[in-house]
C-alpha cells in the first residue's frame, strides 16, 4: 500500500464563476511549501441522561473549511493570490504586462483549490475559497514566502482529479536579496526586518443548511498592518510618530530578468516606540505600523506585478 508523502503532493486552482461551484476547466498548477487547508466536522457529546454511565452516540456539528497555504513570492503565480486578495487587476502593456491591484473592492473573487496525493489516491477539492489574509516578511536572508489564509465553503474528496490537466507556469521566484524599502520615494536605511499583513476580515455567512456549509464569506473593513525593526540611527521615524503624520512606504522586489513586484502603502501611521538599551550591542526600535485610506490617492494600498502573464 502506498503512503502519502508531501513531496508528491500537488495543488491546482481556478477562479469560480459561481461561488462554491468548481469550474470544469481553467485550472493552473501552483507551487506551495505547505498547506493546512482542510475541512473538519467536530462531534458533539450527548447531554441526555437516563441511559446509564455510558454515553450515547455523539452528534455531528457544522462543517468548517479553512486553512493556510504557504506559497513563494514569484513573478507569475503570485498574481493569483493577489487577485484573490484585492480583486481583478487593471492590466496594461503589450508584454511584459503590468497588473495593478488596488485595495477597497467591495467584492472578492472565489477560487476552487484542489490538493492531490496521487499515491493514495486522494484528491480534495475545496470550493468557495475566499482569501481572508495574506502576510509576508522581509529580512536579510532566508526563503521568501507568503502565507495566504483562506475561508472555504466545503470539501469534496475523490480518487481522481477534477482539475483535468492544469496549466503550468514558469517559477520565477523573488528572494530577500531582491528586496528594497523606500519611504516617501527615498530609500529607508537601517531596516533589520519588516512584516506586511493585509486582511479582508471576512464575515462568514453561517446560515442554516442541510449540508452544514456556509453561504458565503463577505469582506468587511480591511486592515493593513505590519512591523518594521530598525537600527536606531536617526530620529526620522520617531519624529513622524510623535507628530502623528503619515508617510508612503513601498516594499519592492525586482528580478534581474525584469519582472518585479511592488507593494505601495499610501498612508502609513507609526506608533511612538519604546527605545530600549538592552546592552552594549546596537540599539533597535520596533514600529508596529498601521495603514489607512489616503485621501489623495483614494485607497489604502496598490500592488503592482510586472511579468509575462497577459491575463489573471
């Protein structure tokens, strides 16, 4: 009997036309490092008395389908996750194409995601997947990945794939070495690490259904937060925090082949940090920043992806 191994696992996704209905075709194979996406249905203990000390059979509770997918930040497939987070982009150019994703959309597309373990075989199709949160970190070294948190409607398990023959993309992966951070169009120095988290704060529509699934997941007020840790070398950021002013911050990655990903936060507000001297080593300050809608641009953030993909 074959045993499942993560090394042979596969993942394919496609955007849905109707929420919760997997499309017949149009799936694309995507790279991932790990996933906890799955469905679970807990059991409720019987509270009834009068049958002795041994309990009666438990009752099934509602189905919950959600989880995280850890994916690489790459120049092509990452556009699918950006579309799930922000909606359909505005695409310009004639190759390479520039895809601009903007925050503030009232509706988000849903996806069907299939994870496969061919040696069992087990192919699980998760329909009605809506992206709740996406987060990634910038640092000096290591592997660059993002964590996408999803809320799904349900899971359907089969012994054969329902994704057909998915399209494949070339992996053009960004690395920490390709990253840069600017503040008001000027390079921000002395940054040790940074973290970016965009959340749609989904509201699960938990209506009464015979199948125990949710009716949908609607986005509410979005949130864009993060953290930057800097070597304390000047008062620029502290002064901004004290004055309660906003700045524009840009987190960018550029490959030598020309592909790029730029995440621009138009209005970043910094809290006043505690400056601690913990020993003879260098002094560092941590800013847990928050973003808000910029009145001039009219939105909170813009993600721009430049690659060879014509349409997402």
